């Protein structure tokens, strides 16, 4: 059974490939012109480009949780051979977004209650550390940009798509963490965000959840402006705990759209 899709299919983003399926003039040009969701430099190979496209489709809910990923269909829709598709799925498996089963194929990952709780606990510690490292490095201009982005989030209407909120929220957090000057730490946090985003995008946050998040962002910014790095780090840790509970780990331990 092919992957269940909630939105449109993957568009034909890559026009041609060579015999290895790894590089193509048109695809390479498009790949080099793009950026990922965290503003990183664009990929330089078709394999990188395809990986990012499939990753985005998973996180946006185009492929349902637990659904099978039809490699041939995805390859046809993206205009590439199955070689970069297989490579992309192996890479996404390493990041925890895909599970590959011998003789059965590749499936969008699902997580148990225990796995989600583990992700939340690790995120709390890592993001508290990232904030503690970043806070003293942030200058007035950077704090103003964090404030402006948080204001944009506050102005989102209740009817705004969960994906729109998630993109802005991710941008805000990694704008903060990027000041930590710790690339390995940030990469670890990104991996955990991707895993938990499978549920964050699918279930989304309520308007109440969004209001809480904006208020907590503002509190952390104010603490950083006041030179209270440790307090800001604690605020972010508590923010991760509360946001995770409201989004997909309610008190009864089951992921829920209502929280």
C-alpha cells in the first residue's frame, strides 16, 4: 500500500539525473538555490535535495504517520531514479523519521508514549544548555529580531495552519540557539525536533497553546536583556516541558489533538 497523503503529492522538483542518480545539472542548480527550514546552506547533490524534500513532506503531514513510502511513486513524482530515493530514506531512517523493514519497505515513523517522553526529557536538557550558552552572546539587534518574530507569532489568527505556526516557532528557537556557537549541540536538537515534529505538525497546537508559547518566548527575551542567562535557560526548559505536554504528551500519556 502506498503512503497515505494528507495534502498534494510531491511536485516534480528534479528534472534529470545521471546514471548514478546522484547529480543532475537542472536538479543541482535548483538544489544550490534552496535553503532548508533552518536557513542552512543549500544541498549540492540530488541526494541531498531529495532527502530534504521527503523530510519536509513527512514533517508537513503529506505522508501519514506509519504509512508506507512507495519509492517508485516518489521517484516518478520527483523526476528522479529510485537510487537517490533509497539513499534519502536510509538517511531519514538514521534521523528517526523513517523505519525500513526488510522485504516490507520504508514507513513513516511512529513513536510510543515512552519514546515521546524520552525525546521531551532530552530536549529540555539540551535546549536549556543551548539557551545558557547563547544568552550572553546575543546582542541588541539579535534580541530585537527575536522579539519581532515572536510578535509575528502572536498576530497569527486562531485559524492559521499548524504548519505555519510550527515553522515560525522553529525559526524562533533556532535563531536563539544559533548564538550558542555550538554546531554539534544544535544538530542534536534539530534531530530531536524533527522526531517530535511528526506529532507537532499532525496534531498542531491550540490557540491556548500558542498564547502560552508567545508569552514564554517574551519572558525568556526579557530575562536575556536583563542579563539573567540562567533564568532564561530555565524558562526555556519549562517552556519545552509545557509545550510538549500541551502538544502531544497530555497528563494521561496519550498523544492528543485537544492538548
